[in-house]
């Protein structure tokens, strides 16, 4: 390894020596900005890391961010400060992150909600793909298809067969229009070829009451939000919407296994940094995030909430965002959901 001795040598012009040293310093700065210098990752972080979360305290997204953030603080050697900025469409937190200094000290908790927002709003003051350096996925939140315990169908296959035999007589409960649960129902109806009514409720408890009371025959909701009801026998889980069975409900088949091949819908979370964050810093963050997700403490804590931890490469995280934007755009257009105005 070569080192620069900044002391002028015999026969060396002191002014020229200072000029060479300054020039080499500037080269180092540009190399760090371009992500070419491993020293960038070794020096990072130099101060506390701000972790912007577009959800309120106590939400699953917030708890996920805090659980991962605490582990990152231990390995990075700096505090990771969760900054909750809830807003419609995740816009407030996303804008703040996009405009932050691209040095790795500001991170954003994002995911499928951002993919939906692209098609739910007329225009956004940021681009979730181009304005961010995607670090890693964090986890996936499976959804369950539920029925009342005294429902006519014992399996989702039976429910589909009954709905096809009696078009228009199946009502499916879900959360607010435009939510992941709502769009999962719309995708299900299209792929299963069903004529059914989607019934949105304001809250999960209200939807569960509607299911038990016979207002709707099926309901789509996150596994973590209803696992207690399922285990208590208050409702029955007919299927899960993910591509593979949920570790929380291993005996429950997927929708694809129940007669809708290729069906897959899930909420998921990822972590990003502002665009132009040095590549070496992004790679360091990726290593630390993936290691955090693999730790038994983090994975067990999040699985209790219905979150299956799953890290990725930066490229895989970006590709997932792009594919989810394309996938849900078609569903949103087909459902005729009017666009909102970002404020």
C-alpha cells in the first residue's frame, strides 16, 4: 500500500506538494461520491442514522422498522432514530427521504404501499424507483382468506365453485378502497373468473364482525391481524394469498393451491436510501440489513406479528418494486378506482 507523506522533501517545492496533496484529496472525495472507495463504507456511519417511517407508532410497519433499526444500531455503532411521518400515500416521509443528503444517514421504510401509490395518485413529488437507492427487502406480510365457522364452504375451492354456480351472490369483505387487501380481492375475482361484490370496511374488527354476522361470506386480511381469531376458532382460514404456505398457518393451502393457479398477493416492506448514495455505503447497509433479518431474535419477533423476514440484494429489491408497480397498476385500472391528488 502506498501512503502520501505530506511533508515537503528535499528539493521539493512546498507549494507544489500542497497542490498534489489537495488534488489527491479531491480525487478521494469524488471516488467516495461515486461509490468507488471501500473506505466510504468503513467510515460510515459518522453520526446517528434517521429512519423515516410513513406509518404511525405501534403499527406493524413501525414495529418492523424499530425491530430492524435496533439491530442495525448495534452493528453500525450509531443510533438509528425512527422518525414517524404518517400521511396519505406515504408521501410526507417519502419526499423527506428523497430530498435528504445521499450519504446513507437517512433511510426510508417503504414497500408495496409505495407501489400502489404510483397508480393511486395523479402525480407524486418523487419517483419511488429513480429517486432512491434500493437497499433490501425486509419482510412479507401474508394475507388470509377467511370464512365464518358456520359458512357453507369448508374450503376455498368449494367457495369458488358456489360463487360460479350463483354469480353475483358472493360478498367479500376487506379494508378501505385502494388498500392491499382490497386490491387482493379484485385480483382474486379477476383470476378466479368470479362475479362478486367487494365490501370495504373501515377497520379489521368491523370486517370481522361483518363476516361473523353474515354480511359477507369471505374476507381478506393480513394474517398477523387475524391469527388470534383463527386460533381461537372465531373464524376459519380457507387459504393464504402468498405464493407459499404461511409459517403461521402451515396447514392452510394457498389460493393457487385452491383452484386459482398463479395467484399471489402480499404486503411487503423494504428499505431504501436517497439516490446517489455511494454504492459502497448501500452495499454496507445491505449486508447489515440482511444479517439483522437472519438473526433469530429479529426473525422470531417479526414472525409473531405475521411478518416473514426475507432480505434481498439491492437489485432484487428494486426489481420487486418495479414489478409490483406494473402488476397493481392493471388491477387498479380494472377496478376503476379514481386517482387522488397528492397534497
